[in-house]
C-alpha cells in the first residue's frame, strides 16, 4: 500500500492567501450563538476554532447576488473572510489539502476512479 500520510503546513491568512480556486483546509474562528440568544446577543455564545474543507476564490457571487472578494467558501456556500476583516466567522490559517492517496490530483471522476483506487491500494486491476 502507498503511504497515505501527509504533512500539513499552515499559512497565516493575515500574511498570505491561496491562489484562486485552490481547495484548502481552513481554520475558522467565531462564536456559536448561545441557546435562545437573540442576534444582538451573539457575543454570549461559546467561542470556537475549527477546521473545515473549503476553497479560496478572488470573486464569489452568493445566491442572493452579493459579491465577495478574496474569500473562503465551504460546500454549503457559506462565505468566510480572512481574519481581521468584517465577518462573524473568519479564517485564521489555511493549508493546502493533500492530494488523493497515491496521486497528484485532488479529484478523480468517472471511469478513472476505480483504476485510481486500485493504484492507491497497490492492487492490479482484474479487468
């Protein structure tokens, strides 16, 4: 089996941003709202810092038509800005996502999936 381990190098989002379209692991900080807290009382919730997969883009248009620049976007379309900018949840650090095991790409689609899996497992295809 190919060694699936990888090393993560975190980059401070205040110092440098990824290239547009790059998939990243984003360290996000913010505050969960307290149970039953009104929006104006959002500061009463628990503070968090967690990692989510996202992609970085220099221009993103939300479903409501809002335009965002130099932002991180998750799979639900939630936009988060780099730390220090006006946002309830911000990205403090980012790291390039590892490539798929045994390869140099982040995604394999269609007919190539099974052969990529077999290659990563070190198994010769039977077909």
